[in-house]
């Protein structure tokens, strides 16, 4: 279920949560089930001509923060926690 956040500080707290995750897409070899997908914290960034969307998946909701200012979006991208993986989607 989607949920939109309005505050940058609220998004940063949500991204640091324990249940913020993303499954890695690994190649699964047929007949070999010993490689389960790994789960790690991740943030997806979708850039548009008008705005930038930051998305993080938690256990219950997909949280989205929409920023229209490009300078603020770059600052937020740099201030993300170092343990998070950042995926840029165009």
C-alpha cells in the first residue's frame, strides 16, 4: 500500500527503520535452491522533468517523498544513511 510523506526528516527516519528493505534480484540456477534472495536496505530514486521521487519499501507501506526542487533532491541524496543502497530509476 502506498503512503506519501511530506517532510524530509520523516523520510530519513523511515529509511533508517529496521524493516526498510529491498530484495536483490539474483540469478537463480534451476534445481538449486540454496541461494535465497538477499534482503538489504535500499532507496529507489525516480527522476522526472518536474520532480524527484524517493521511495522506500517497509513491511506494510511503500513510502514516497516527492521533491520539486532539484537542489534539495541532491542534498537529500547525499544525506542518505551510508548503509542504504541507492537505486536510480529513470
